[in-house]
């Protein structure tokens, strides 16, 4: 249930921000990681391949587009078309601002 998942993630995010609780979430959902995570660890075949802020990790994975959040795929495509978008590594606050406009 997408709505229930979104509500649960918002509650977890609220606990993290207001109570200072550290949350470790394991997910294959890049969109959730992009939106809620402070740090992302990308593991492939049991080996850590990337680790850091979501904007950095997903930018570093830009050649593996099927694994990227939709907003990151869009920004990469816009850059390929020659449109002036934020240079990499992308700043998370700036991307969240763009997401609000879409």
C-alpha cells in the first residue's frame, strides 16, 4: 500500500528529526532513500560500493540509471540535453526545491 508506506516513512522521519533517534533502513527503493536518508550505503553482491550523502552516492551511480531516483534521472537527462542544471555533486536542498516545483 503506497499511502501506508509513505505515512510510515514520514513517522520514522519525524522520530529521527524530533527525537534524534538513529534509524537504519534497508531498502531497494531509491526514491525513499533519496527523500529520507542522511546517508546511503550501496551494497552490491555483499560489497559496499558507495557510501555517503544521497546526492553524492546517486550522482556517482549516474551510469546505472535504472537504480537512480526519478528526479536524478531527470536532472542527468537535462544536463545531457545541454540545459543548465545544478552541477554535480548535486546539493540535496536544491534538488528537494526542484522536486517541489515538479
